[in-house]
């Protein structure tokens, strides 16, 4: 299993996972570490798991997020805890659900 250095919860059944080797800046100029993973579980199952795991997070439909809405056929959510966030999504025709965990610094 890949180490998750973001400190955010990881869905318990992953098919593949990777922790980025370097932090990168996001569109707002914050430095973020990213853990990316895939699971064979359906999108709605993974969304519900993260809603429970991050019960105090604010939720955005990714079709309303400027970083994700340009991708046709993408469905999913973004759950934000301050400047840290989790995205859970699936692209039409994709057989797996994607999960991204971002730990950011101001």
C-alpha cells in the first residue's frame, strides 16, 4: 500500500494509489500534496463513504467547479475542509471511480 501523507481519510478498498512525489501549486497559488487513487466501487458508494468520513466538509458538485467542469461526462463531488479537499469522480465510460486527496498550505 502507498503511504498517504495528506492525513485525509482513504477509502478502504483501492485498486491503485499513488502519492505525488512533489507538492504543486493549485489555481489559487497554494502548495498542495496530492494522493490519487482508484477503486472499482460505484461512484455513489464512494461519495457516501466520504460524506460520512468528512461529515463537517462543504460539498460542491464538480460540474460547478472550474477545475473540473471542462471535462465532458465527468460526475462527482468535491468535499472541502478549509483549504484541504477531496474529490471523488467518474468519467463516462470509465470503469473505476477516481479519488484525489489534497493537503494544502496557505
